[in-house]
């Protein structure tokens, strides 16, 4: 390798783990044609479905406008070509290759001025994070930048900056960079503070821009910076890419279910209709609607995310799917290990753990867990992940009250779940409780199914509260309807 040009040699990863190198060797002769055929099928299916209006517009911008079939076709075609050619790229150059594929394909969807502005902001934040400033100063600069950007978008800096002239940049720049920049700075000032990084700028740009942008920006996930690096070729290449194709196809299927099967009830029992007809519906009808509403939310979230993670896997990054059979959770804590995994990891790392460490001794572990849960859901999932993004997207704090009510309920109930677990863990109470029914396989399964359904019912009720508040019902009216159902 000594005859490589210096510029090419600098793109090479010399610090790859042995596992990634050995997994890269798993490239049979039939892999490239099989990958090309399977990827072409799922990409073509998505293109046709969006072009025929069987699926909503998934590209950046206003997802209510009709999709540009030609634009999406060019993007998917270029992405397909890079995925197939990437089969032959050695692992030592694969990260640089993925970044190159993004540099070529993303401009198909995002105007160059907007992309250039995003790049300037991202590189500027990179040098702030890697510069000689103290950690406190770095956080001040990061928060200050996003506050300034928010005020400019809201029009508070006019006439120096004309409001809403940055519309496309504001939407994409915020969704793609805001949560990622927070996550990156947090990890670089904690977990990775003393770890040398030979390809820091390239890895950073890959983290910020190395992923599909054609999807609804609501579903851009704050995947951990260190996690993305660790999951590169974590398993044999053929298995990672096969799972990527399957997950992408599964995402398309979920979106089809959401758009055509789970939209039927929504048309005649939708948000606006609930306010007028809910009181006349029988209890079992409302119960089914609550469950239907929860499954519908899962389909739209998981469908979009599976497309994103599927493409990441096709490029060799063995990432988690973000949802792991959430309807089989036996309590709220297990539910959050299965539902929106990346959002959960983000708020746990940046809010839950720091709050717990700072307050555990001062107020006791029970109250520390409760405070950490409330802040984790209220500030993390409520404000950071939902409220601020929807404010940028809609121009106003859209659905603020329903989102914050849902986040507060989830925080309190999850804290109570932790309290119950701590209580049962003392003096072997949980083991004694299990001894009452574990001698019988039938009772064991009945208890397990009861826990699963109770968790599903609880989450259905919480999302029903948000749905009712969004439709215009008062909180007391929604709670009265739910009590009539469950009682």
C-alpha cells in the first residue's frame, strides 16, 4: 500500500478493529449481483408507490405537496449505484466512500445554497468542539448559536435578518443538525474526552451528513456518535446488507399499512370527529379505537425509521432498528427499551444519568429517579425531541399542550414503575411474588400476557389523551372517556 497517493492514503482507516476486517472478508462472488437485484426491487417499489401517490411524499420540504417522482428516482438510482459499487470497496476506505456517496446524492434533494449553509454551520461547530475552549464555553457557544438561529427564524432579529427567508435551510438544518450537534458535543466532552481520533473531521461529517435526507425530517434520529463508529461492520457484510434490505422492505410495508389500512378508520373517526361522536360510541368501540390509534402511530414512526436504518445497513453500518417488538413489553421500563430506542438513548445519556448522579445523594434515590424521569420525558422527549422541532417546522409551538401533557404523564408513570421495581427488589419481594405462580406454566403465561396487555392499554390511553387534546377536547373530557372504557 505504499504506492498509494498521499491523499488517498489519508482516507484509509488504519485503526479498524480486527472484527471489522474479518467481517469485511465475507464477500462471495454472488454477493454483488444479489445485492444489486434485491436493492433494485425495494427501491423501485418505493419509487413507484410514491410516484403513484400510494405513499405520501417522503422527501424534504412540505410533505403535503405532491412528490417529485423524477427527483426521488434520481436520488434512489444514485444511492443504488453507490451501494452496489460499495460491495467491492475495502473496509479501510468504506467510511470515506459513504461520505462521498452523500456528497454526490444529497444535492439531488437539497439546493446547493442550503447545503452549503448547513456545511458551514456543521464545520464551524466541529472546530468549536475540538478547539481549546472549556467545556462550559463550548456549551454556551452551541446553545447560543441555536438560540440565535431560532430567533432569526421567528423574526425577532428583523430587519437585520428577514424572518422566514431561511425556510428550507431552517427546516433541514435544524432537524438534521440540532440533536446531532448536542449529542456529538456531549460525547466529546464525556465519553470521548481523552480518546484520540485520527479521522475526526471525516467521521464528524459522516455523522452529520452520511445518511438519507429524502425522508420526513421528523424522523431524523439522534444516533450516538460513538455508537455509529462502533457498529461499522459489527457482523459479516453479507448479513448486515441482507438485514438492511429486509428492514427497508419492512418499512415500506409499514407505511403502506399506515396509509391504506389504518387510514380507513381515521377517515370517519378522525381527530375532528372524536369531539362530536365519542360520547355516543359504545365502550368497546372506543377501546378498539385507542388500540388502533397506538398501532397507527407505531406504523408511521417505525416505517420511516426502518427506511433510514435499512440504507445505513446497506452501507455496512449494523445499527439497531430503533423499535424492537414494543407491543411485547411487560412494563413501561421494558417498553422504553423497545420503543424509539435512539430517542431514549439520547435523553438517558444527556438528561437522565446526569440528573441521577447529581441529585441521588441529596434527595434520595426514590425522588432522584422520579425527578430524572420527569425531566427526561418533559425536557428531553417533550421539549428537545418534539416541541422545538415542531416549532421550527410549523413556525409556532404546534401541538405544544398535548405533547407536554403526554410527556409529563410518561415521566411520572415511568418514575412510579422504577419505584415499584426498587420496592420489589428489596428483601426478595419480587422472587416471593413469582413463587406464587411460577409453579404453573398456565399461570405464568396468563400473568405475562396480563402484563403485556396492561402496558399496551396504558400506552394506548396516553396516546389517546394526546389525540383527544389535539382534536380540541378538554383534558377532563378525555379522561372521562378513558375512565368509561377501562372501568
